[in-house]
C-alpha cells in the first residue's frame, strides 16, 4: 500500500471494473448461469413465503390458545360452586387486621421456639382483602360490616340487616333456611351482638338486643330461621326479675324457646359435655348460652375450661351436629363462626389478650379446614374480618430519640391474664376491702395484679398510683403497661378504616384480590344459590302496615 493512499482504502477494483468482469463472465457462462440465478430467486421467494405462512399460523395458534385459556379460566371462576349438596362455613374474625396476624405469628414463633418461616393456618389460606367502609362512614362498625356480609348491601353504622331507608334486607342465612339448608351461629360474645344478629334478625339499632333475642328464637316474620346457637349473652333471654337477667321486660325467652319453638336449651359446661360426649345425635334446634354476656378472653378462659367451652370446641360441635342433621338431605348447611373477642382486645388495646384470641380463632379455622377435607360433601370455607380495631402497630416509639426497630414478644409471653380479668379482680378487692389503707392497696395491686397477672417486675410508683387515683381507668392502665414494655402501638380505642384480609379454601377463588365487603355477601348467596331478594320482599311486605303509621314494623321495635 502506498503511503499516499487514504488509510481505509482497499485494493478492490472500482465498480466499473466489476461490471466489466461480470459481463465477461456472463458471456462465458451463457444461458446456464442465467437459469441458475432464476432458480435461486424462485427458491428464495418460496422460502420467505413459507416462513411467513408459518409465522402467521403460529401467531394464530397462540391467540387461539390464549382465548381458550382465558375462557376456561373464566368458566372455572364462574363455576366455583358444586352442582349438588354443599356446605358453606363463613368465619368472621371481628376486629382482626393484618397487623394482628403479624403480631400473633411472631409471638407464637417466640413462645413455641419455632422457625421464622412457621406460619399460621390462616396464612396458608390467604386469598385477598376487603374494603370495609359503611354507607354512613369511612370507618364501619360491626353492625354495618355484618350487614354487608349477610345482605350483600351497604348500610349505616348500627344497622342490623336494615338498609339506610330503614327497610329490612333479607340475609343469606334466612334465604338458606327458606331453601332447605340447616343453619347455625357460633360466637364467643353475646349471641345477640352485632355480627350474629345481622344473620338472623333485623333491628334499626344494634343496641336492641332484647328484640334481637326474640327474633333469634323464632319470633320472626319468617318463623324460626336458626337450628343452632352457641355462645354467650344469656342475660338477654332471661326476664328482668331473674338472677342474671338483663331484659327490659319480664319475658323468659329460654322457656318460650323450648315450649313454643322446640329448642333444646343448655347453659352450663356440664350440660355441654353431656350432649357432646354421649355419642348420641345432638337434637336440633340447640341453643347453648354459656355466659351472661361474653365468654371470657381465651387467655383467661384457658384457666376456666370447666365453665366455658372454647371457640374451637363449639365450632366442632356445630359442624358435627349440622353434618349429622343433613346427612339424608339433598341440602347441606350454612354456619357462621365468629372469633368475636379479637375486637374487644383491640378496643382495650390489650396485646396479650389479642394474640391469644387470634390463636384461638386460627385453631377453630384449622378444625373447619380439617372437617371439609374429610367430609364426603362438597363445601367451602370463607373467612374475613368486618373491620380492624385499635389501629394496631407492631412497633412503638417511646421517646423523642430515633426509634428502635424491634418489639418484645417475651413481654406478652409473661402475661397470665387479660386487663379485663385483672380489672374485675381489682374492683372486687376494692368492694370487699373498703377499710384498706392506701399502702395495703398499693401492695395488692403491685404484687397480685401487676407482678403475678402481667408478669411485670419493674412497675414504677407512678404507674401503681394511677390505679389508686383513677380506678375506673384500670382496664386501660393494665393493657398500657404491657403495650409500652412490648413496644406495641395503638392509635385508637375504636375501629380503623384499614383493609382486612380474606381467607378461603378451594372454591373461594372468586374472592381473590381486593374486594368490597358486599362482594363477600354476594359470594355467599351465589355459592348456596339462594334467593335473598325474595326474602327481602317477604320481610318488607310484613313490615308495611306499621310503616304506614309510624315508619316502624311491629316486629322491628317494641
């Protein structure tokens, strides 16, 4: 290469020389090369055409397969209910938010020395979440929340299956009973409390528990809609002139239930054990009311098992009784089970009571899952919360310094009683020891309640003095002492607007993702294939005469 040539030139001849050489070659090869070039051109064309056709067919095949898969998925989601006999168990964890699960899971891992990947049975069945607002507020109460489940409709806070225009809405339980299903309620609070009430009664306000009790036994436009009730709340079934009665009238609903509506009534652990351990078929309808009001928190009840059955025990009893009762029927049963007192632990901001309530609920949930797995009948379990209570935070900043990233489950593990139980002990002591000196009272509170009951050995004089100066606040003081030491935070003694979790077994996949709480109510009626709207029409018709006069139906108010 000459040094005068540009750096990137080559020794190739120009295009003019190339053309001349090509002409010479054509003359030498003649027609043979021309034919070869024509053949190559045609071959290239057909290869390209074949590739195009193959690509088009492949694309079409992918589209067709995608449409078929989407159709099959939609068909599967739209046919989550079985064709024949079926059972539906709906569980409500009143007041349990996502933070409650985190709190309880970590507590259990600490208490039982479990690995960090050990989870609750609930965790294994998580499928979605629910938005909880009512028609009257962004923050719902249990009544409006349960109305969304039972009726599939929004209503105002305090409404017991009553709509904002104060007309009744039919419930899935009432429609199930009308369609031939057996029905039941199992709770750990009063059976007349908001959640159970919304499935089997109607009232303008949740405080009308006397009226709710009457409807639950069968004094209802549809007649008796319940076959089984297990829980607390005995006082609303007993007359005001009897021991333990809290009704505003002298009606004895326990007697009326047995004589007029054929209920079997039990009110003690001994009677409960008799009917559950005999091996005989449990006679329905069965009403078991084991406490004047609420069954104690699980953290306390576990030391009183000779008095109160657990949520898990009552759930298993209900499942067995309803299964036997429907064994020769082409219909199954609908059962609502509520872990009622998770909510109360949130209201009191009591973390030790809370984790034990969630664990008791998880145990009952596991029993339902086991029942469905062994049952020869098709069935589905759906579980959710009506709302979150307490604004629970699994961490807490105690001072102005930058917060520590931790909380202490061992603090909860040392607690042997709820703040509710210890408050009752304090009040009983104050009543019986009216002549006691302040020093004696201080010693009792410190040693018997705080050290033994809460497992706290570093209580300050100021903390103990609060109980003496303001005994009416004792419930919150006990819980606060535990929360601060465990570094657990709370934002309210009421409810919050946070979304809550949904859990389910196979067949509940329509509730995957984020749902309105009314979607859960719609799923329940869809699964059972019952006509809730027809029940609503019947209830509205029954209320018309009274609505014309005073806007209230005689069966809705006293």
